[in-house]
């Protein structure tokens, strides 16, 4: 019956919903990402380890910073660092997929290019959320103290603000299609983390002046704002928005070049 | 079976539209041209492939096979001419799963398993076949849990094939599909494609293997220098090889002069040696011996490969004469 009907009638062909975006797709991508040992180590294990090493000394626990203690201050810094690494590596996955020719394979499916980008951003942000949650969970059990709402606010800020690094990873992924992109970006992110004062406080001088213009500095500022009680400064918000526009615009331009049919 | 019944119901409401689609060619190329940096890859190809037809693209490297296939799939855009897949653009045919492909250039993710790769691809289609079914048809059901990176080249090729089966396409495009697959594997591969004929998809495949084109295609389209140099059933193409090849030593021979001789189909000059394809070997040999200074005349039967070489050489010679500066 199958064959005879097929001979008489053609199937009505449908276009997939949401351009091919689905929970199956997202789930498989996440599983694949979390299977990568170096991703797990660098983004989910290293930041909480750094926190335990640098942030849990006795005098930090007893020093008050804004609405919490110094341990909490370092906790937020390490959460920002983890979110930076996680979202950048999520966005940078496009580099590997382009280098391997997987994007060309996807071009033979109904998946729309913009849906693909949206998916990569979702994966990057999910990974970023995991990174923040891991650091916060370890911190909660290791002496970090903050007013109840500050826990939620600073985690949300660190996570949401790290979108700028998801865009950064995507931009670099389109700029440098290589399977080893993260090996290049690792040191860059470490340098940026210093610029954001995530490892050691910035103490004036030329580096501090330049550092204030980096996206890591903007991200660190908004993530610490709930704890320090400084509030959201226009400067930090402008920093993040401008970098976001630069990376998104750059990625969009390179993406258009990439998908333009020759 | 269920989706067929749904299809019947839906059809009754949009019968006119669908009836129109049924009469359309699976593929229609009209005078398609494509250049890359001044080098002509495809130089005016026109071709109609009917639903269910199995067509082989046969030609040497650089003949324009892959570029033509890229244009069928919307991966490249023709400089001029038009491409229609079931009457629409390649992109809309891909979005609806009417056309799918196995390409040489498509990469796979090494950190996924075979089944995950197919599941992911299936999630991108509106109405895919079950994962186990396509793995089975491609002969890799037993490899479902293997990492793609641990699969051999031939197994990865079967995986690409399984992915191409997912949308149950009406047109399947295959660029050298059996490269890296052994003879038995090649047989299985074609058995899987022809499995549900009639009612199977139209297939366009590029190949280097003359025997593969002969064994599995309804029709062979020979490409050389970006043009179609022959188009016919395997029997007709083999007829091209049914004449004789006459070779002789003839210093100072004129290609045009020999081509004008009664019964000569193609002329190749290699130094002092002339190679003539003809339907009547005796007549051409007689002419050479009586009317020219030709020596060492041989008459033999060409293989399909010889016919292929003669045709493609002839086309390339023509092109070189037409535009001397062109690199080919």
C-alpha cells in the first residue's frame, strides 16, 4: 500500500517548525559539549578550584565587603571567569564545525543558518549558566556570605553579562576557523581576566587605565554591583553594550560572508 | 503508513497545487554557466531529469561534475542560466526534504556516535524516517553506538548515506558515493537505493567508475570541460564504443582534414600518431593506406573507456581551440 499510494500521490512536504530548532537538537549539542573533557575541566572545574585556592582564607571570610564577605567577592570574580570561559568556548564551537565541514553537511538540511547561530548561543549560555552555578554551589559550601537576594542578583548578572563573551566566541569562530581555536583563546581570556581584576585587584597605572575598557572589566563591574552596593554604573553598562555590538556585528558580517552562495 | 493517509486527506484540499507538482521534472538545468576566477567550470549545461530516473554523471576530474551538483543543491549559484528542483529553488526543495545529498566535502563530527549524528539530522526535518530504519538501509545498524571518529572512511560514507535517506527524498544527489567502499559494499549501497523501486527517488550520481554507471544508471550523461559530451542510455553510450579505433603513423597529419574523412567520428593527434574513432574501421584503414602516407595502421575494438576518452578529449580539444589562453 505504501508503494502504490506513493506512486499515485506525492507526500505533502512540510518545512520544519522554528527553522529546525528543537529540544532534541539542543539536547544532543549539550551532551556533545559536556562530553569534551577539556571543556569540562577548563570551564566547570578550574574556576571553582581557583576559588577554593584564592578565596577561602580565614581572613577573607571575616572581612566584610559591601553586603557580604571578601570570600563572596572572590566567588563572584571566579563565577565571572567561569562564565567567560564557558560562553566563549560555546560560541567558538562554530570554528571546529566549519573546519570539519559539518556546516556544509548542515547546509543539506532544512536548518536555517540563523537558527544554527541561535542554537550555538543557547548552548553557550547554558554552558555559562552551569559554570556560574558550579562556582556558586561550591562557594555556598565554603564560607562565602552574601545577603540572600545578592546571591541571586550577582549570579544572574554574571550569567547574563557573559552573553558578550558568547558573541566574542562566535566572532572568533568565524574569524579563525580552526579546530584548535580555544587553545589560542585560552591565554587571551586569561589576560582579559586580569584586566577585569578577577585574579588580583587592579591597582592603578597604565594597565588599569586600559583594562577599564575591556569587556571583562564591564562584566566584572556589573556582576559585583549587587555585592558591593555600587549599583549599575552607566560606564559598565555602556562597556558591555558596545562590546556586544562590536562582536555581534563582526560575527554577523563574517557570517554573511560565509553563507553567501558563491 | 500513517503519514500517507494524512497526506491523502491533505491532498484533497490542495489537489490542484500538488497535481501541478507531479508533472514537474525532478531537476531542470537550463544553459547553466559557472566560472571560478576566470576559469570556466561549467560551460552551458542543460539537462532534465524525470522523477524516478537514475542518471550517472560520468567524467574526469575537472569536468564540472561537482560544480554542477553544488548548483543543483543551491550550494553554488550559477553565473547564468537556471536550476529548478521539482519546479522550485534548490533551497525550498531542501527545506521540504524533497532533495538530499551525499557530498564528498560534507564533514562529520567525530565526537558524536553514529546514531546521535542521525538523530540530530533527523531533528532538523519536518517528517523524517525512523533513525533505525535509515541505519538499517545503509547497513550500519550494528555501528549505531560507535563514535564517528572511530569509523572507517567507508563506514562514514554509509553514515552520510543514512542521513540522506532521512527525509525520504524524491531526488537523491550523490557525488562519487562509493569512493572508499569495496565492491560488495558498492553492491549493497545500490541495492539500498533501488530497494523500493518503483516509486523510488530520482538519483543523480557522479562517478569515475564506468562499470558503476553502466550497472546502475538508466541514463549516462558524460561531462568534459564543463559541457555535456554525450547523453544516452548505457546501451547507447556503449554503442559509441561499438565502432573501431584506427591508429596509424602519419607525420604532418591535419586534424581537420582527417575529421572530414567519411566515417571518422573523432580524431586525436599524438605526435606523429593519429587515433581515429570510426564506425567503419575497414573503410578508414583503406583510405589511410591508399590516399595518405600512413604507416603501421592498426584497427581495434575500443572499450567504453576508449569511447569515453575519445569523447572527452574531443571536447577539450574543441575548447582549447576556441579559447587558446584558457587554463584547463
